[in-house]
């Protein structure tokens, strides 16, 4: 029977060899083994710099044997310990074997793998696996594999050789045209080159090909999604002169920024077409995305359709509902006292609403009386029926899965247009992968007159008195008629955390109420309050009857109270970079300079303090997001646990390989455009199907 990439490993390399590979790396098939690429290559003759070794590392070194000594040991001296002294010409390391050793003599160059230990202050490898250079001499290069103690690099190299010699049928996921254009060898030659190269350069080139291949297959999945979306139809919602949209623009109290105008125009044109819009609006915190979305919604209402705005939390949904109703004024008071002619209605729908209010909303949606509805995931339920849903706006996308977006969109024969808004700046690579099925608009400009937020780190470890100064600043701002947020990392009525060194909401609220802020009006806001309580508190803060809101990160996204000018973040080192950036975006939303104080007990020279200084040093969200990504792991970035061997990404880094991903995106889009169902490229079709099936496909979904 022909051996293919799908053949089980055992029969090909032997069960005894397959076992440690399965255990250490989860390998099951020949393909798993052949896609276990060398981490690097050693040139024969180039000895490993022994000074670079670190204790507890598993290493494979190439070194020359200087001397070999055998000593008797054990009861009666009946056993033999062998010490082999090897050198890289600059330093030495001792290899210790508790047996007699054959096949090694002074002057030999060999490969030795094992875990670096330290004995009497000197590095040594105990019982390393050793391997003469042997027939590798002809090629001049040794591959070094990601290895473990039970499956060392040399062992893997031998297993790979067996598999490479046995495998026959090798379909190539890269279409010939793509290979030719990029000067890549076919998959058979490339596997040979990556595992048994004749030069380091040859091995690296083959690795580059496989890195591209990973990006290419992933981008093909996304290109197919885009293609399918574009092939479906939506109802065109052309603008209507003198409609709600135009009247709203006339009464806007401010001028739109150039960026807002440009994107509003793009969105307006896409809504007017019968292709479904599928756009990501990525905007700096406070850049005014909501107005842009609202313009789109009004165009849809003008054309006789309805728009739904999906918010990630009840607090945000309620706030959006309030602010959209306020901005629209009498344009949103259809059938009510003072309602303008041709007005519409804006409704709210959340899970915790009473059944009466819910019924009212549902009725207005099914009859079409409400042109706009704002809600949480409660909007996604099957029972929610629209008269004519034309546009879905998703705010703060990272909290929603693509499936959830689809739940609202795919229900209809003609798809609603979709606009996704996110305030978390996303590095381009992530936009091309996680959000790869969306077109992207970026709103980077802030409205004119917006003062930059000033951020200071308050290191209470060195200077406890500075915390007093922070509360003084809060009092000063409130004295000037402004408001403040105090953000804490935990709520604090849970006993399990009672010995935490951080300040809880409950503790801090008590402390401030009895002390530094005793004569100010304090409110608290956290996720475990009932929706009604949250809503009441937010309304009170918004209308100025609360001076200082002590809150958890429920205020992180989207909360918009322009009169709030100062934020104190307690235990700031507990928060991530992007999260802090989001948080401080809550102040400085009006024409006043916002001030954000990051209180931390972290040591000045700790990485945590360094992170906080980075946040303080720039207000550029994109710069911070790059920094954030660089400090996080791939799995974090993709929002899913990358359990190593199950992952389809072996070589590609979503963080570093922007160029590769961009090139793959272009190539994949071209292939899909000329052959959407991949009938002419069955090997690619199979790779795409496999990717969509594996666990790792859900990182594409789970955003
Ligand atoms: P975000 O992009 O963070 O969601 P919002 O849409 O909430 O930002 O807008 C932030 C604040 O700026 C709101 O109070 C909004 O009314 C105001 N705003 C939006 N666009 C402009 C503009 N062009 N000029 C002045 N203020 C604006
Ligand atoms: Mg917003």
C-alpha cells in the first residue's frame, strides 16, 4: 500500500519509535512528522558556541571530542563511568555517561543531545544521546528539531528520514501558478530540502515556502468567505433627499471630521448597492464611530428598512439607546408628543428588560414602527422578528463571535448589510487573519479641539504620599464642576480573594467615603449589579448627580460622559496595555484635557512598571496595540489556546509575519476569484477543508 501523508506513523517508522513522538508532540500520521520542521540548521564544521548554553535547556550541540576517560564506580568498582571532554575550540563541556562508551574517540566531531546540567559549577550533559556525523558529512548540514528528552533531535531526524524515503503521494496545497510566481519548489522537493538540505540557505528557503503555505491556506479560507458574502445579495438602501439622514446632519452640533466624512461616504455608497456591505470600522477611542454608524442607520431607515445596533453589555446598550435618542431628538419621536414629521422610533432590547417593555419593543420591530433598535445578544434570539432588517451594526466586535454575527445576518434570504465597529486598535496582521473576511476602514483622527489625555504613573511603592495627591486632583476637578472615575481590579465581596494585595471596590469605596472624598457624591458600578441598578447609576453619573464613579472595568468600553475629566486606576499593573488605553479613553471626551493616573505598587524597574510607562508615554492606540501584541503570545492574540501540536500554524507567526500574510492574501484572493470552489486545485481544497475542520479553524471564528 502506498504511504501517504495520512498514513499512520507506526507501520512506517515502527511502533516503538512512533510512541515517543505521539507522546511528546501528538504526532499520529506521516504528515504530522514531516510537518515537524527543523528549528534551525547547523553547518558541519561550525561547532556550537558552548558559552551560549544555559542550564536546564535541552540542546543538541556539535563539538569535537578532546579526551575520553573511563572510571570504575559502583559496588566493587564493577561499573564504568565515562567522561568525554568536548570542545568548540573556545570552551569545553563534560559529557558524563554511567556506562562504558563505544564509538567515540579523541578528534571525532559528533552531535550530542541532552539537558544541560551543572555540576560543581561546571556545565555538563549527563547521558546525552550521541551521534557521529557520519553520512551527513556529504550534505554539510544538520537539522536541529524541536525536541524533548524522550524524542531528541537526532532521533527525530532518523524518523523523518524513514518517513521521507517511504512516502510517495504528496499533493501540493500550493497551486503551480503560485509556486512559479514565487519561485518555490514543489512540496516533495521542499520537504526533502527542509529536512535534508545541502546548505543552511536551502533549508531556510524551504522553510519560507512552508511558512507561506500556512498563510496561503488560511487566507484561502478567508477569501472564500469574502467571495461567498459578495455573491449573496442585499437590499439596496439608497439615500433619500430631505430624509432623516439629511435632517440629522443639519442639526448636528459639530462638524464631522474628514475621516468621519470619508467613511460615512464609503458606508453610504455600500448601503446603496445590492451587494451586502461587510465592513470593519476600526477607530481610535473617542474618534466618533457612533455618529458614522448612525448616519448609515438613518440612510437605511430613509429607504424603508430597519437598523439594529448590537452592544456587548447592557450598560453599553442602554447608553447607546440614550445617546442616540438624545442626538436624534424629535427625529426619534414618531407618534409621540413633539415628534417630527416622518420621524422614527429608537427602541432598546436587553435580556433583563421586563416583559411589558420587551413586548412593546418586539411589536415595534415586527410592525416596522421602530427604525432603530439597540440591544445586547437578546437581539439574536429567534423570537425577535423584524419587518425589514437592512443593517446590523456590531459595536466592540471583539466581544462577539463571528457565529453570533452570522446568527443575525444569515437568517435572511437577502442579507442585511453589516458594519462592525471596534475601538481596540488591531495590528494589521490580526486584521488580516481574525477579521480577514471584512473590509477595513480606519478612523484615526480625533474630533478637532479634543485635548490629548495626559497619563501619569503614580508609584505608591516609592512615594505613598502621591496617592493623597491623586485624590486631591479628583477633588479639584469635582470642585470645577467635573467628574471622575476610580477604577479597581476586583469587586471584593468574594472571600477567596480576601488576601489579595489589591484594593477591592468595596474596600476602596468605604475608604474614600470615610476619608479623602468624604464630601463628594460617590457611586459604584460593577458587573454583578442588576441591570436596573447599573442603568440607574450610569444615568445618575451621566446627568451629573454622581461626582465620582468607583467602578470595575464595566466602564472599559464605550461609556461616554464628556464631563468626566479625571480617572484614577488603582493597581494599574493588573490591567493589560490595550485595556488601560480603553479605560482612559473614558476621560477627555469633551474639550477639556483628560487626566489619567495609573496607581501602582509595582517596583519601578519591573516589567509591569515598564508597561505602565509605555501607556503613559503615548496616546497612539495603534502603537500601543503593536506593543501589546509583542508582549503577548500568539495564542493570546488569536484569542484561543494554541495547544502546540494541534495548531495548524507551525512556522507562521501572526505577530511577526505581516509581509508573508499580506502576500498570501493577494495570492489566495486571486486563486479564489478565478476558481471559487477550488475544483482545479484539489490539494488546496483538501488543505482548506482540513483547516476548517481542525480546532484551529475556530480561531478564525472566535474573535
Ligand atoms: P467612539 O469612537 O469611541 O465610539 P463616540 O462615537 O462615542 O466615540 O464619540 C465620542 C464623543 O465625541 C461623543 O460624545 C460624540 O458625540 C463626540 N463626537 C463625535 N464626532 C464628533 C465631531 N466630529 N466633533 C466633535 N465631537 C464629536
Ligand atoms: Mg463607542
